[in-house]
C-alpha cells in the first residue's frame, strides 16, 4: 500500500514539472535584441531577436524605394540581414516580423555618409534683367558615394564674381537641398557662380545680366537735300537706347518709325538696334510735303516728334497732245537744279466724260519724259476732260476731242 502511494506521488510530481517547463517556454516574449536604431548608409544592418526554434519567422521590410520579405541569415537563429538595396538609401526602413501571434514591428533610420562625393548644382534662368529686382536661383545637392543627400544644415559655400566684385556666402542644406537667390546687379554683364562643400567643388556656371527695357529716347533724320524728288533717301535714327540704369539695350531690339504726312496718311519703316541705335531708311516723297516722325519700341518706350519739310523739286512740266490727241507726252520733268528727274517718277492721267471717270493710267518716267497712248478700242471718239498729276502738280484740260 505504501509503495503504491509513493509511486503515485512521484508520477504527479514529474507531470507537474513537465507542465511547468512547457508553460514557461510558451510564455517567453519574442522581442528585438538589437538596440541600435540609426545606421550609416551602405553598412551591414542586422536585426536580432530572441530565438524560438520551433517557429519559422520571416521579416517584412519596406522603405520609399520598395519592399521585401527576408529569412534569417543562418539556420537555427533569428538574425536578419537587411538587403543592400534598402540599406544603402537614406531614410526610414519599416520592418515587421511575420508568423507571430502578436504584431512585432518597428523602424530603423538610415543616414547619409558624412563626406560628399558629388555635388549637383542647378542654376536658372540663364538670363535675367539688370536692376536688382530680377533674380536667378542656384540649387545645390551634395550627395555621398551612394547618392544620398547629406544631412540637414550641411554648410555649402556659394561663390560669385561680377566685374571686379567677388563674394562668398554660406548656405545650409534643408529638405535635402541648399539654395540661394542671385539678384541682378544694376549693370549688364555676366555673373560667374560656383559652389563647394567640404573641399568638393562644382563646375563654373554663369548668368547673363541683360539690360532692362529702354526708357524714352530721341529720334533724328539725315538727308542729302530737302527736295521731294521721289528718289533720294532719308535716314531716320534714334539716340542710344538705354535702360534706367544707363545700360545700352540689347542689339536687335525692334524700333518702328511712324511717319504722318500732310494728308494724314501714315507711313511706316522699321529698324533694329546696333549698339543701342536703331536706323531705318525711307524714300523722299515725290511732291511737296511735310512729315511728322515719331519712333516707338512698341508697348515700352517712345521718342519725341520731329518735323521734316520737303520742298517742291519740280516747278512745272509741259503736256502735249498729238496724233489726233491720242498721244499724250509729259515732260521734260526737271528737278531743282534743272536736271532731268530720276527715272521712276509716277505720273497719272485721268479721262472724264460728263464728270464721270472713264479711264485712269499710271506710268513711270524714263529719261525725264512719259508717254500715254489712248487706244481707240477702249476710248471711242468723243469729247473728254483730261487731267494729269505729276510730282504733286495737277493740270486739267477740258474739251479735248479724241478722233
């Protein structure tokens, strides 16, 4: 009886010990053993957990470049090596252990290496307007050997040179970049710019400082004589066009010259600037006239107004009717020195019946004369009023009979 009781007691004690050991194993909490939370980009990153050999765990990792599921690096261990495509990029890696009853997750931070290997520099726009209001921006991004932007507040020196002036200014990275606004000087020219970070230098960049828009200007005229011969050239030109800071405006700026004659008609000629001066040419009128000239840089600036008077070059001319009045000869047309007018002067002949215009002819002079032949198939026999107009001189002949 005693032996039976003893055996029963030993059996119960053994079962109790086994149950206690099993419960202790089940109640052990799975946790991360690695304490380091921040790693340098490109270095080996391991996450180690306390081991549960009976369970196969996997680790899910994700950052802004992608995600992956990894298995332990060794059998019978719970050590995970983060893949290089994740560990070489600056930022946050979020991880989560798979096959756990309770979610076990966390994050680690990847920081850039301290020494820059590359320095990306961007500058624009390439041209700005002089005067101190317009500006360009230089943006620099120092990166390590793995192309990670350096940490916040990394110092970068911006160098700039204009004419005899050289400047240096430190800027600091924020949100991965450093930048500086480069305001234009008052004078036109070229600004040279570069940047450097920890003895790493960018290449040289430049900004063209262009003249600003021109202010109002003056207009002038040059001519060989003042006679309205319809042949000589009047040259119109401007004063040197400049902006408010006395910079000569860019070559090729377009200037329009508007000419209003005594009849109110508007003529136009144009020119582009060279060294700030725009030049345009126009032929003299072929009759006595007065021109009012004004120039414009359209929508921007304008000149004063000048008056040009053109004297009558031809005092008079002779009109002859021959061959049954069907041939009209006009000439000689002589200019202000008695010389024959240059070829090409337009002469107009008009025919009327009962004050109604029947036909009109226009020809150009040749060797000081012009001839009109009136075709009987077009103009039948009859009485006509004939008028001529040459060099602004108007003549009228009434009751001319065509045979």
